[in-house]
C-alpha cells in the first residue's frame, strides 16, 4: 500500500493500516524537501505505485489528487478498533479510524474519512470525498453530499439531508436539512453564508 500526502492525517491512516497488518511501501508527496516520513521513504512520483490511499484531510484537495492519479487501484484503511456492521459498505480509498462505529445498512462512498470515535448509524448514506470529523454522531437515515465536512463533535439528527460541498462547524447540532454549498454552524445549526468552493 502507498499513501499520497505526508501529513498528520497520513500518520493516523498508517496506524489504521498497521493495525490490519498491511505493509506500507512508501509515501508520495509533492514537496521536494521531504525524503522521509517517519521510517518510510518519500517518493516524488506516483509512477509504478499502487494501490493508494490519498492521505489528505481537505476534501477538495483529496478529490483533485484522486483525479490526477487517474486509473490506479485504491485501497481502504479500516482500524481494527472500529466496529463496522457486516451489512455496511465502505468505498475504495476510504478510511475508518479507531473507535468509529458504522451501523447496519450504512453506505460510505469512495475516498471519505470516518474519523476517530465517529458514529454513523443505520442506513446513513455518505457520498464520496466526505470528512466526518472525530466524535461526530450521525443518527439513522442521514444523507451527506459529496465533498462535505462535518466538524468535530457535531450531531446530525435522524433523517436529515446535508447537501454537497457544505461545511458544518465543530459542535453543531443539525436539526434541519442543509442545502448545497452551505457554510454553517451552531446549536441549532444555521446557514451563515455560501461555502465558496471551486467545483472545477
């Protein structure tokens, strides 16, 4: 397995892979000043490397890197200290950190992050390139659109739809649907302004 992005997030993904007994062959990073990431070699070209996990926390940048990599294989990192129902589905390139719980019927799209201690309840539908930050709670039947970030410690009540490319601030309590491209936070969570995202 290769990681793309020598970041703090990469350290946590590496820990999840090591808990599975998966060998990490190296880290690819665009910074020419880096040659080591812990004990791992840092490569400056993805040529000949596969499979990958893109270890970049920012949803937008992660998507751009995946698109740039093109037709390569992607793995998954699922920490052995997470709890995942056999009927849940996790997309390629996605990571599930220690203490996370994913309940029956939940679907996590490709290249998403279910971070430390997050809870994704039954029948939730999480699109690709989403980040569910540490200790978030998604109650049953929640849907989350592509590219959305839900901040640490937030709670989303059952049946809520959150659109694509949204930012939900840490500690928010989401009690109503959130439209696409919203920047919002609070208890109850309110839309503050448009989330300016480059969709290209």
